């Protein structure tokens, strides 16, 4: 994946998370599938498609958000060659932390059992003292696609149950 593509994906996610985008929404969780993105996920509010962004190299980044009860849920993906998958996920994490002015609280790497088989994944928690926010994010690398899936909330207001339900429900479908 090119540096430009990674920067575009992370910049878009950072802008959405930092905006505090809040939508009054229904409280019932629903499974939503996105065929072009080849994923499905459970969300507590309608998943809103953001306008795709294209970097200078023609790489298109697609973003989807849902907001409920002061928490913002984000799914983003971009396609491209990924010669070093772990490095790409680390670089995406670092760029997101920088964009949110956040520090890394914890991180672990794992193999995610997905319908498409085992997929490399990283999960990390972050906190921004200056923004008064916390986040929990997972990155997945599958074939030539990098996914970032995460939740952001104001410090002291987030429920780990909803965040985990969202993250655990994410599936790469093909």
C-alpha cells in the first residue's frame, strides 16, 4: 500500500473521529453488509456512507460511520499493494494516533478468524488528553486491502460492551 493511500485512509478516519460526528439514532443493533467493501458489521445506528476520497495516485478510500449515544463507530478501507502487511498496519496506527493527538494505551496483534480465513489483525486502544477522547481500533490486512474499524468516545463515557460488540461483529466476507 502506498504511503499516500495510507495517509488518505488515516486522514479521513481522523477527521471523522475528531469531528465528534453525532447522529441521533435508533438503539437496536442491526447487521449491515457492504458488498463492494466485502464486509459486514453490527451497528447500533444506520451506517452512513461518506463521500469517497481519492489521493494523488488515484487510490480511493471509502468510509462509513454510525453514531449512537455519544460514540462514533467507523469503518474505512483502501486497496493497493501491501508488501509488508504488519508495517502497513503499524504505519496506519501511528498516523491515526498522530492525527488524533493521542497516545497508545495498549496494543496486541492476532490472527482474526474471518469467513475468508485467518487474517492478520492489530487491536489498539488510544487516549487523547488534549481532545478528551479515547478510541479502540482494529486494523485488518486481507489480500490488497487495509481495513480500519474503530470507535471513539469522550473519556469517561464509553461502554466497552458496545465497542467490543461492534469490533467483534466485523467480518470480511470475500
